[in-house]
C-alpha cells in the first residue's frame, strides 16, 4: 500500500487500533488514549456498558448478559459499529477537540496487503465519528518508523511486530515493504498454550490476569505461586508453577513466528539480507516482551536482534512521527532502541512500564 507523505502530514490525529490496546495521538495534545480494546455490551438491551480499562475489569466477573468483546482483531476492525462506539467513549471523556471532528483528518495503521474490506472497516470506524478523511499506513512501516529505522534509505530494515492476536513480519527498503507475512500467533496463542498446560498438568484454571505474574518471573528457574480454580472441585486452589516448564510451553507457538521470519528472509533480495546480517532484526509490539523471544530469533537467524524501547508504543509513535513530517532517522546507523525525539517532545507514554498489562490478557 503506497503512502502519501503529504496527505499524512495534513492529518490531525493518529490511531493505532490494536487487538490488545487502542492508542490515539493528537498533534497538539500528544497521546491522549491508551486503553484496552475492549467493549462490554448488554446482550439484552444491546447497549454499551463500558469500554477500555473499565471493561477489562469485567472480564471473568460479569453476569451472562454482559459480553466483553474485542471489536478489533489482528489489527483489523471486525465490528465497525462497536468499534465506533468504543472509540467515541474513549475520546469524548478526554478530548474536547473531538467536537471539531468533521474538520479533522486521521491516519490509522492497517496490516500490510490487507484487503478492501479490512481497509473499509478501518475507515468506517473513524469516519463514523465524523472524521473528514482517513489515511491508511501499513503497520510494519509505522512500526519501523517508530523504532527509528531509516526506512527511506535504499537499505534493509526488518521489523517483527508482535501483537495480541497476530505477528506481522516485514523487510522494508526505500519506504516500502519488500517482503512480508502475517503469522496468526500472538500473545493470546501463548496465553492459551500456558492455560492448557496448567489445566492438563494441574487441573487448574487461572483467573484473568494471573498469567502476567508468571510471565514477569520467567527470567530465572524459580517457582511461582498462583491461585486458580480446581477443575474437579470448583474450589480455589493454590499451586506452585515452575517457570522453566512454562518457558518450554511458550516456545511451541513461538516456533511458528520463527518459521514466518525464515519465510520472509527467503523471499527477500540477497542484497537486503546481507544488510540485515549487519543491521539485524527489530522486535516491536507488546508481544515482543515475551521472555526469551529475542534469544530464540537470534539463535534461529544468526542475526543481531534488537528489542525496541517501549515496544508496545512503536506503531503509534511511528504514525505520530510521520504525521509530524519526520518519517525516519537521518542517520543510516541510527540505534533502533535509542532516544526518540518525537516522544521526548510530545508523545506522553508512561516510561516506567516495562510490560503491557493487557498484551496477554484473555478475553471472555
């Protein structure tokens, strides 16, 4: 998908519609929305009950007539009407400038090579709010720009954008995608593998959010205490989970990501592959924080692997940089995990967060 830089620079708002979180950046206000992409709906009346972090707290705790859903999957709007309602509530309670939406333009990230229905759904989700015009940018391009990679140069840049529902892998040069693929494996697949492992081995189902405590302590060989529901008795039961065993289980779905990386490299021109042998691969997206992913990619490819700083915000930062007219680093040797001038000036991201709390959260 070609990008018109002039059209993107005329935009007033950038939107990252992720399966895990929705992030919205305004030119004069910075990052004003960073919320879970969740909407709670009353199935009896059809009314919207809650969105964002409020809806996230309802997962696993709501009655049968309250359905917590994701209107976005794998970077694609799957329910345009629900996505519109979610976005409207997320923005209206924070930004008064949204009242002038009819005079505003927006840029939104979409998967590379997405079909016309996907592009139309993303456009409808924003135009339904009164946005005058919507520009579409490939998510791998936005992520590469957000990582500070020199995408406008005739040199290779490779990004692996690990989302909640899918992983987008791309090699870029001269501002465009040369080879890419989308792997249907993300944080949710890893969650599911670990949950099935604990159910089979221990007969226990964990509550929503409990997996995060395990993930945060996977660096060593320690035993992690957790409390879940015993499948046989229905009662709460405490157990100790060995982090080494969890790491092994997480590795199974990640091999699919490694296969996707290998496939993209096979389809890339040799000159670009040689560039990558020196420049390396950059990991972005909330799923990039999965412990051990960078080591697995490094071992499988033999290339340097960089974990982007604040990887979960690289797409929205890239869209914001493009909107501000600074699409790439001026130096071909820019450090992809170095200082981000745009972020220092405008994008208000919580720097102390090292793990996206919703990157692996299961949804009812």
